């Protein structure tokens, strides 16, 4: 629950909701250099970095971002109903909490403020990536 409170978009959720997320989620480990997921794979969950870090890479291998503990990713494909747009690789031994798509969808549906916050984050990331590319 404390790890979820550290995620800015999730910190405002009540304890009951956070406990439900924890109950539905899995904590999984990736070794350094392992792919968390590949571009064009189906969006299956929201990933929250608990320890270690991941690298988000464009199709050409260019680094888009490195995410540290407290950061989350995978929300683009969940909110937009698309496949993953980038490759994500563990840059060191990494533990991630994976919130399944069904759980994510239910929480977003029940919490319009959270949905708005996540959509704002998606737009900010999309705009900053477009500015960096242009």
C-alpha cells in the first residue's frame, strides 16, 4: 500500500481501494537486461516500479525515458485500448507491481478523478515526446 501511495496519481485513493489493488496485483522480478514487454504486444496491465528501474525505448532503440521506483508505465495502452507503443527493458534487477488490466479498468471506472489524472499524464508524456522528436 505504501508503494502505491508514492505513485502521484494513486496516492489520493482510499485504503480500501489501495488494498484491493494490492490483492489483485502481482509483484514480479526482472533481471537486468530483460524485456518487460515489447512494442506491439497487448496492453495487459499497469506496471509500477517498486525497485530497480526500466528503460523505455522507441522502435529505433532511442531512449525515451528511464523510470525509477514510484514511476508507472503501461497506462497508454490501457487507456487508449491499443498495443504497447514501445519496448521496456529492466536496466538493473527490477521489481514491478503489475496491476492486471481488469483491475485497472474497474478502478478507473470507479474513480473519475483518477481517470482524469492518468489521462493528463498520458497527454503530458505524449506532448513532451512530440516536442523532443520535433
